[in-house]
């Protein structure tokens, strides 16, 4: 068997940053067919992760104070990303061990999590 580490990058249009990914692949020497592929890993910190079947949902903090993103992944790539600051329907998602919770519905169409209540904007 041949072992390969595949590294690539793509632009994340929600965060306007280049994101690096890696994946480990095992290839049969004779047929040159893939024997095993690891899950794609993004090389930055994740705040909260939940996997169900072949789908992974990730909550990740951005560079600004209240910036958070929800990413939906399949084994090969990121399929969708939501900038929660732009959506602006609630406060930050809780990612701690006490209140944090993250799940996917059984049909994989909904993400369920615990977040802070949206505070009214103050005008000065």
C-alpha cells in the first residue's frame, strides 16, 4: 500500500480567508485504487463538533469578538457555511461543557444548538 497526505486550500467566502485542508489516503500499489480515505480535516481550531452518519457540523469562532460560523461537512468537503453574525437571530452559541450542545436532526436537515438570547441593540 502507498500512503499519501493530501493538502489543499480554498477560499472561504464567508470569512474572506484562505482555509487549508488535509486528508490521509491509502492506495493499493497494484490497482492504484483508493483503499481508505480519512475524513477531511481543516487546520484550525474547532469550538464544537458533532458527527452523524457521514455529516459533520462544526461551530467555529471567527477573529472578531462575537463572530461564529456553522460549517456543514461531508467526508470529502465543506458543503455549507453560515456566518451567525450576519444571520443575527441570536447571540453566541454556547460551546462549553455546562450549557453547550450541538446536534443534527435524524434527517440531517436541521442543526440544533443552545445559544444566547438576542439582545436588543443599544443606541447612543
